C-alpha cells in the first residue's frame, strides 16, 4: 500500500493474477512491441526494496527503434492496477516520465506491488516490483514438546511487531549443546504458521540448543537460544505444547517449571467372563506404544460401572500389569470398563507423569446366577456355619500369594477351582433341599382321597 506525497492517496487492490504474471514477464524480458514500431522501455530503479515511510523516485524511459515515437507526455503510471494521479508524474524529457511517491506504506502483497508504465493507448511498456516493508524482528516465545521421545515439535512468535509486509523466511535450527553441527528443521506449518516438526533422529540424555532465524529482503534476525532435554518436554499427544523456556501450568501440575508426562489411553481393552464364575470379569489390555520403550515405567487404573448407572468404581491397585480380575460383581449384569495409564517414572528424568485419558468403554456381562434368590453375594444359610470368614481369609491369602509369587496364574487357577466347587456344592445342596422340602409337604398333606 502506498500514500502519495501530500495528497493522502491510498491505493487499491492488486491486479488479477493474469495481469500480475504479465507484469512479471515484462520484468524478465524488459522489452515490448507496440503497434508497428518496436520500443525498449525501462523502469529505474528496477524492483526496489524500501522501508515503510521512505520515498520513491522512478523513471520510465522509452528508446525508439523504428516507426512512430511515443512521447513522455502520452505515458502514465499504474500501481496494482490503479492509475496514479497525473500530479505524481513529471515529464523529464521527450521519452522519459518521472514518478515521485512519498511516505510509502507496506506492500499490499508480500510478493511485491506491481508498478507499471503504460503508453497512451493503455498498452504496457515496462513493469517493476516494489517491495515496501520492515526487517524481521527477533522471533520470541519458542516452545517445544515431544509426543514419543523420538520427535520434537516447536513453535514461536514472529516478534512484537509481527507483520513485515514482505515475504519472510523462518528457519528453525538445532544442535547438540556441546558438540555436533547445526541441523535445519524441514517440516514447517505443522501446528500453525510459525511451527516446525522434527520427526526422528533425536538423542536422549543430552541437551539440545534450539533457535529460529528470520530473513527477508531488508535483513535478518535470530532468536534467543533455548536449551532443552527431550525427556523433559514429553507431552500429552492430544495436548498443547510445553514452553521450554517459560512453561505454563497444566492440569495436574502446579509448579510452573513442571513438565507433565502422559501417553495415549491403553489400546485393545478386552473384557470377558471367567468361566462360569458369576461375580467376576477378566480385563486385558495392551500398553500404549510409547510405554513399550524400556525408558518408561507405568501404572494403570481401571474403572467400571453397571449399565444403567453413571457412578464409576475405581480400581487403584493394578500396578504395572496389563490384566486384572474384577471380583464381587453382580451376577447377570452388564458392566462397562475403562482403563487409563500413568507413566509415573521415566529413566533419566525426574518429572512425574499424569494420567492419560480413559480408554473407550468396553462392555461385558457376568453369568446369571443359578441359585434362587441370589443377590450376587454368598449369603450363609440359617443354622449353618458361615463360610464368609473362610472365603475372606482365602481371598486375602491368594492376594498375598499373587503379590509375592512369580506364578500369579497358579493362585488364580486354584481360586477358580475352589469357587467352581463352592458353586456346584451350593447348587447340589439347593436341589437336595428342594426335593426334601417337596417330600415333607406331601407327607404333611397325607394320602390323597379318591
């Protein structure tokens, strides 16, 4: 955009693409045939670059090589397709027309404004690109994060002024702090206009130096160098970046210097019945890909609810296993189960983890009870010694055995056999008592009269 000296002239929109391409072609060839004669027209200076607020003095000179000679009085100027006021031009001689513009505003196009010299009939004699803008400022607020310890994404801001009105290149560079050569990031605009992604080939347990260089036609600038360790900027794969210089506080982390660590939810969650056991379900899942790396330690949580309820029960003591047995459930009931993960320890980093999102709900149902009047709990019968203390003691023993034994499946197998035997005993006893009760009722009624 330009403003004429003293006149307050504000210029309009850019030329259509076809006319812009024509003007650029004229810049390359510097010549044009008009009418029956051949004229060589030149604009000076050619493609100038100026600071905002500067003045421009340009000339359009035509040399004759046959035919009628165009005169300077028949020439006129356009800028971005709009004709400039006659008072901005001055005839310097028979074949040269001058132009004076003052207090230039920033270019309307980062590729440059189109300044064109025309003959009386409107034909184009010559063209030039006019670049008016500002040198780049030092990029600021560099922030970086990693999703899997093998990549790095960084973004920044172009400076307090921001707009330069010129095409400005931003280059993110990085190197190992104490040795190694400068490396240049290649994948730009991944999370915004001022960002870049480094997908691989990063070292762990050693700091990196990272900076951004900005260049345009009026100069260059370089940001402050940021030093970071990849392990300290591992971040939630669906969250926002963590500034490596000034980290914002995030969910679950109160310290402004903390860097939260988490993963995607555990994949492939499966819930299934445990044989014919009426009050249990088995849950299995896989570790998130990031946790398969030896650098991670992890713990898991499970939550479950009944189909028609919104209240969840949470199982905290899953530890770092990828399977769990849910016990004490209601027979013949549909349950929804979810799992989440916390990388609570990363070797080489003192940062504590935060819980991932919950996995998608997975549903399964417990077998229906074959005992009449069963409510899902093992109720003792009147007059019989209760088996509940023995059951609790056995469960405590098997829990201890599972925790301390190198063969946890053995303890569960024994427990399953014991539970199946108990259920079978209850079923047999119920059937026997039913037959006995029926016989007693028949005896009490006496013989049938005929």
